[in-house]
C-alpha cells in the first residue's frame, strides 16, 4: 500500500502529521532544504523527531535537497555523518554528486531523489537510480503513462506530490526569484546561505505571482495583468489511480502552512486512502468534496497572505 | 556554434529537428574552421525520447563536435549509445558542485556550464576539482526558467496559429522594477549579461570557454556582439593593459534595450551590474 508522506516544518508539525496518520514525515535540515530556517530543524530536533517516528513504527526523512556550493561538501558530509550516527538513515537529496558521496560513505542509507531533480522521464529516473536513489519524486505535471513506465522499467520507487504547487516554470529549473534579489553570506560554521534562491536553500520570493504586463519590442502593451501560472493544487480524484498504478509514496507538501491545517490535510488524505483501499470497487469521490473544499479554502487564504509578504520582501533593497 | 534550441522543438529554424540538414550545416561549419555543437531538448518528456535518440545518432553521423545536454535522461541515452559524441552540460543541467560535475563527467560530459546562480569564484573551484572544462556565459540573456508549456499560446501548440511565429517576436514581461524576456517555453533575463570589462580576470582565473548567447537574438546581435568579444578576448589573452573600446561599449548598449547586468558572477542578484565601466545602463547600481 502507498505510503503517506507529510511535511514536518517543526516538531509540533511532525507530531501532528504522525498523529493524524502519516506513515512518514520529511523535515529539512537547517540551511539545507528548500525552505527558510523557520521551517527547518537543527540536529537536536531532527534526532528527537526521528525517535518519535521510530517509537511509532514510522519513518522520518531528512531533506538535504539544496544545490550547494562545492565548498559546502565537507559540511554536508560531516552533518550527515552525525545524523547517521544518531540513527537517521533516510535522506532526500537533489545533487547527484552528493547522493553518490553519501551512498559510498554509508551504503545502508536510503536516498530519495528530490522534486528538485525535475525527473520527467524514465531515463531521468534511471540516472538518479545509478547515482544511489532508491526512490524518485515525479515532476509535478508528469502524466500517468510516464509514471507507469517508471514503475515498470526503472526499478525505483515512485513518489507523487498530491499537495504542492505547479510553478510557472519547472520546479528546480527556475532562478527568477534570485534574478531579482539574491544574497550570499557564510555563517560561523562555514555554511553558505543564499537568500533568494530556493535551489540553494533560500526562499523563493514568488515573483511569478506579481502583476505582470506583456510588452512588445517597441514597448507597446500587448496584455496587462497576465498570469505566470503558479498554482497550488490539491489532488484527490487521482488518488485511486495512483494507488492502482502502484505509486510507492503519496506526498503532502507544505512545511510553511500552519500546524492545524497540515494536520487536517494529513487526516483527510489518510481517511481517503484508507477508504479507497478498503473498497476500491465501491469508492466514490463525491462524499469527500465538501470537506476538501473547506481545506483548500483555508490553504489558499494562508498562501495568499504568505505570497504578498514574500513579494514585498523581494522589493527591499 | 551551437545549433538548435533547447526550449522548443517547434521553434523555426531548429536544426535539432531538421535532422536531414545537420550533415550539411556541420560540414559548412567545419569547412569554415568552426566547431559544431547540437542542442538537445531541455525538457524531453517520455514522448520526446525517441526523437532524442534519433537526434543523438544524427549528430554523431553528421560529425558534430558535441551535444549540449540539459536533462540527465538525455545524458544517459548518449552514454548508452556509446558516447560517440562528447557531452556538454547546458545551463539547465543544474551543475552547482564539483561532485555533480564529476558524476556527469563519468557519464560522458567533457564540459559543463554551471547553473546561472553559480558565481565565478565557485566556477573556478568546480573547474579545478572536477576535471572538466567550464563554460562561462559572458554575454547575452541569462536563462532563468524552462517549461514545456508555451506561455505565448492560448491553444495547444499544434493548433494555435501563433505557433511557431510567436516566439520569433520580442516579448517582455514587466512588473514593478523587473523586466524579463519570455520566449514561450523559456524565461530569460531582461537585461543582457555582460562580462566585457571583466575578461582579464576570467582569463587570469584560467577560464578558456566563453559563450555569447545568441538564442532568440538577431543576426546583427550575434555577429556584432560576437565580433566585439573576439577582439576583446584577443586583447585580454595578450596581457598588459586592458581598456574597453568605446565601440565595444556602444555595441553592448545598442543591443541591450533593457540594460546590462553581469548575472550572479559576483554573488549578487542576477539583474545587478558589478563593475566600473558599463554600469550607467543601470541607474540603481
């Protein structure tokens, strides 16, 4: 049966996700994941979360899914060594070089290729398998035929995001945010930080969600208020198909949302998946729609508020 | 010269689609003493992979000097076919670390173009540690994003009458203080990357491969900017004092209606210009 993976932006969120039915929770190591520090965890918190997961018979995955600077590699190895010594075995990575280095160092680690790898075809999946990943995250717009092919031919687990955003460009292949505002500082431990770049562990300012005009060569207005689509989605209708496809992990993204909202999302998907598995032939989506609509409305309200703040932040000089 | 477009298979004049034309154009470039590289699709969905396989074979048969690769699956296809054509990793291959470059080197890459966000300082480390050539974008629009859905069309690309002409026109996206250029399936910087005044530093740092990006630009842009950099590089490699010629600066400004920047080269936001000579195009710097 497909595993339900949820976000853990804090210890409180980790507990809420597990308590509401997540089989696994992912957290970001401070400075090393695609969110800002307030949604990441230091090693002490990660070890506490790992113990909580283990005591419940569940799994904790730790994301080191930035694309760092070469000079950060020794820090990456030292930090993952420490977590490994504390019992952590499950990691989420993007850089294929870091994957290979970690796998060579600790062959019993379980590595998942992050959504930042932008895996869009079966050959991509095979590449990351050869780099050491045992599971890959499908790019957010991947069709079911490709998912089926990866399941049949690649010999890796497949993870599908059911709650996430489809960026205007492909996630992991966009630097629009850092084009507008970007920084670089090195902290006291020698770790580099790149605010403005989600690929490098800073936050995305979501400038695609600003108000855009399209202008022609001579400066003539071609269209005003054009949308660069960056939409949060909440898949539910696809869950039965994903289960039929043999998808290994169904993932709920959202470390930046409030703990109660994440708890409700996890509970919704847990019950939906269980109902579908219990009676696949008789399963109907209709009874779930009203509850889903309430969650989506609350999610959108939280997202709108955050987006406005991020765009405003990107304008600071 | 890099043939073809990584952004869209339907773009007009895409040699990476017109496989029967490849031998002729590669031969002409070789006869002129040039090297011929062929771009592969940056976002090849599963349905595109059979074409990619044919493109790799055609490029090899035509004698192309390298394939420009952005997608790891395409790199794997090239390797599985025996690696008869060297691989150059493109801007969307997300090369940030020497370890990633090493993995790609082991899969057949002989050259990498680091992601746009990677600074010159990081590139020098990467080149030293990974043992691959590093290509530096010295001039032109910076690639900022890629997708497989055309922003300029309202209908599916097969039926929209605006395809493929729409991306042959110039379209800017403007908001607040920002300007971007859209080419349908790609987002480029509004400003033109320009490292003209920094060429002596690049030469001193050991870089030997410099790219002037001409995708979606006019023939005049390619020839005039290309000529400026050829002359400037000769001077930079000669050593001694290096001063920008007024005509170089004029050409750079004339072809950059939205101004100049030098990307992330010095660790700043991509749209900023760091320097002392051409910054007048950016009043806020």
